[in-house]
C-alpha cells in the first residue's frame, strides 16, 4: 500500500470514530428523590464537538469554554435534593426578577400567606396546572389576571406588595420551588380551590384539603 493510500485509510478510520462519538443519544432525565426533582441528563459529545487537524488527522476537542456553554445551567432547586418542603423553600434566593415569577408569587401571597408551606405550594400548583391545561390562558400572569378568577386582582392587575415583607419573600421562594418542580404538591392536577364555607360546582372532584383551602379538579 502506498503512503498516500495508508494516509487516506487512516483518515477514513478517524472520521468514522468521530462519527460514532457524535451519534450517541443524550442521556435521559431521571428522578433522584421520591418528592424531589429529576436530575438533568447531559448528552454525549456530537460531531460539532470535534474538529479535524488535517496535519495529523487526530480529533481535537473544542475548548473547555465551548463545552461548558453547551452544558445545561442547573437552578438551585434542580441542583439539590431536599428532604422536606421547608428545606427546599429555605434554599431559594429572594430575587424576583422574572415577570411570571412575580405574578405567581403575588397569587401565593394574596391567596395563601399565613398558610402552611404545603398550602402555598398547592395554590401555586393550581396556577401552573391551569396554564398547562388548555382550558385557561397559557401564560401564568394571564391565568392569574383572568377576569373573575382571583378575587385579589383589581382592574386586571395584581396589587402592589411590600417586597420587604417576610410573607412575600416566602411566596417568592415557594413560587421558585413550584416552577422548578422541586417538590411534589399534594393537590396533583387540581384546577380549582376555595374556602370551606363555599360550595363547589357539582361537577368538581375534591382532591385535598390544606390549611384554609379545599382543592378540586
């Protein structure tokens, strides 16, 4: 075999190896705690993760920066496994720089401040369930501001809240737990809730009673 043919054969073998590496399928997310979260699966390297140095035909990995940029960014809630809901809530930061988060925290605050954490999480879960159901608006803020749904809404807007209040900071933390699905709520797929003194529609099925609310689907 000539030198040229040997180089060509080696090139073909090298490219085949790089192709095999690139066809690996990403890992699947899997739960790490019965009441916790799913660990994010990180995919194998793809063909774009390699370049070929034509001088010696050896695959050269991209820089560490490029690999890190392709790695999913885990939130606080996703990165840890919690033993209790209180622990999950306590682990969250107090920042509320996202509109959907602020709307959800507002609903938790006005509907369930002073309730047990499980009750606050249940209120958040109802809002999330509505947004996913196809029966209500798909955006969290629109779900909360929908006319005739939440009594605290005034003129289609959520009233201002003193953000320094402990109850609001707790509501923000609970909202983050709910959005990250860092803890399973007891209310499952409930879409409605009210106080015990109010009679629900006959078609609704009672799911749970938490604090001062009863939840229905």
